[in-house]
């Protein structure tokens, strides 16, 4: 069986959806139009093309209901963890490991990959970005390096393999007519190889921008800004101005006589002028 006009229309619709996605526009209307035109060309009836739009939703619901159920359960589980603030408690201990730029880079990549395998990158990235990224930047990792580590490990490695939840491999396996486990195993190996190479290249590119934290920056696992140079004061030192003000406030009589004495000392006594 050779390619027909409906196949070329379907291919044109796929390319149109990809182009709209790259342009960051809404893909709902192009998808509906592509479905309508493809069914119209295939059946030769415009009415069947309109019916295909509604039948497509019913077919997707029946075939992908288990995947939709998994997505709903994972989203509800993540919402429960956020309400209990358990997600922050899971990630906060990793702040103590970030003692430098390279350690922060490795910790960000590993934590993002592991968390994204169980909760997907989209809800995991805001959690990691709000808690671990500030600590990683204070440890010496550049902001661009932190963003690249999270993007590669989360949206790149974890989402492409999806080895734990297996939603993405399930979609590919259903379309190809093969078992989900076969697709998941190959996707895991491919994601680890490509993600590892990407992380190494990113680390080499960011090595010049890595900086080590100061000696007084890290205390008990938390970053503290160092004091500015040039104006160092002892812990118990008091300035001369503050001590003078406190002495004048304690003795108001001396404070009231002090300006007259200083003025008379500058002008001199009347006997001396005479």
C-alpha cells in the first residue's frame, strides 16, 4: 500500500503543529484543523471530517485513560506534600553538601534527576529552584550553570526516559505497538548517555566561572555574606562619637556648659583682650 493524499496531509499537519510549537503559539486550533482536513481527505466527506474531531477525543480518552489517571494521582500526591511542607524537608538537607561550585553543580544535577523521575520536571523544577539554587549560587556556582544543570537533568534526562512513571514510553509504545518495557529500557540508556555528555560539556564550559566561597562564608552549612573590607571593628569596640553622646545624655548640666566653655576658649577672656 503506497502513500495516499491523506498521508501527506497528515504529515503537513504534523509539521504545522511543530512549527506552531516552536513559535510558542497555541496548538489547539492547528490540531483541530489538521484532524478535520485529514479525515476529510481520507473519507471524502466533510461531515466525516467534523465527526473525526469529536471521535478523536473519545479515542484518546479510551486509549490513554490509565496515563491520565497516573498524572492525576501524581499531581495530587505532590499537592499533599506541598501542603505538609514535606517537599522542602526532602530537599533542604542537600544544602549542607554544597561546599563549592563543583559540588553544587553535581548535587543540583543528581537531585533534579531523582526528584523529576518521581514527580516530573515541571513541578520539581520550581521546588529545586526555590530551595537549592540560592545555596548553589552562594557556594560559587554561576546562575547560568545552575539553570543548565536543572534543565539538562530534569527536562532532558528525566523527562525523556520517564523510567519510573513510564508515561512517555507508554505513549511511544502504544503508537508503535510494542511493549512499554522495551521502549523504557532503551530510552533510559539513551537519556543517561546523552545527558551525561551534556553535563560534562556544560561543566567544561562553566569551569572558568566557578568560584570558591570565602573562608567566613560557610558556617554550619549555611551561606553568610562576608563583611566589607576596610571597616573592621572589634566585637566589643564602641565608637568615640557614640561614647560622647552617651556621656552628654547622662550629664545634661555638663552638656549645657560645654558649648560656653569651648566658645570662651576660642575667643579668649575679656581681660586678655583689654
